[in-house]
């Protein structure tokens, strides 16, 4: 549908994701989009910003707001992340509450349910990672959740395998208000390529380093040259860490770790932009940036 067209039977609206860390929100968003706009990893608290994704159907357009996981935040960065999540939840026409069937997080879930209860908006529950539990356990889990909150629907899904995703979209479409499309049919997100490239680099830091490194790393894109886009895009980016020891671990012996991060990030960025990419990575120590208000602002948090 052309964005300028208006159909009386067309539905559109914003759907805010809500959930504890590591329940699969970003994987679910990418699955519904059929493309990658939100980074994922097995480590909790991978998502730090609000990520917008657009899903198009013949009769509706969903504008999804992926958010950081809500948890008991201690340091300044995590407090900012939770603030982002709660702000996005307030912006939605519908709230999609996502829970992990295989590893529940009662503390974070209770915090969220209390916050959501004050919004007076329709809430659908997606019980994710249904592929990791026995089928016989799912009905019991559904009943327990129905006693905790008046959800409009409770749907077990597997974002990893795509199980019952269409049913989930059907349930949300029923609750969408009537309205025009907000985005053109080919739009997946409002995030610029520069931002997504930085996120893809940060994802590889999460994937290829352990312990505290991912949580102490931020990525900025210093240059994104598209002068010869059809033949080559040149990107220079910096990975910021908090200590000299982290810099050494991130670079690795003879630079092998940083090279691996760069190679894998470059492949994904090339898929996104549809062109060859030259990616140059630098590592910089910025001591205690996650506790520095100015640094958090500069890094977009």
C-alpha cells in the first residue's frame, strides 16, 4: 500500500516490547521482520537502545519498539537502559510482554507487570523458547501466567524456529487501531545504516569475547564513506573499553581477536548495505565511560 493511500479497513500502530534481559526480544523482532535490525547474543543486556522495526501485512502495519531488558539496574548505563525501556513501553498502542519459558525471571517479571499494569493498554504475552521445554509443560505455564495478569492472549512461541509467529501477529492485529501506514512498504526500520553497522560490530564483541568485556564496550562509527557505494563502502569505527587490560584482550595475540570481530561484522554489514565493505576497527581506552554522563551521551545512551 502506498503511504499516501488511506483505507478505512487498514490497521496500524505501535507495539512495545517488554521483557526481562535475554528472553529473546531482539531475536523475535528479527524473525517477524524477516531481516536483521536488532543485534542478538546469548549474553543478557545486549540491547541498549530502543530499536524500531516495521512489519508489513496486506491489512496492517506494525511498528515494533524493541527495548532493553528491564532489571534491577545498578550502574548508570543500566539505569539509562531501563529508562529507555520504560519510555518505549509507554509509547505503544499495544504491549507485547515476552517471557522465557525455559528460564523464568520472577523478579524482573514482577517489576514489569507492576509497571505495565499502570499503562491501561492491551497486553499480549509471548512465551518464548517453547522449543526448550517439554510440550506437556506448556499448558501449565500458560495457566500460571493467566493468573498473574489479564492478558488479551497468551501464545507460546519459538523466535529461533519461527513457531506460532503468524498466530502471534494475528492476535496483535486484532488489537491494532484503524489508521494509515506510517512507513513505506520497503521500510524495515528508521535506524540509519551507520547506527546498525555500529550495533553489528558491538554484537561481534559480545559473541567473541567473554567475562566483562562486552559490558564495558561501546562502538562509534568515525566515518561511513559512500562515495563509491556501488563498488565499495569504507567504514572506520572505534571500540571503546574502560581499561588497558580489556584493550589487550579485545585485540588478542597478534591482533587475531580484533581481526575476527572485524571479519564477521563486515560480512553482516555487507548483507545489510548490499555492497562490498572495507571495515577498519580501532580500540580506545576511555576509563569508566559507563559511569560518565557525558560519555554515555556521546555514545548515544
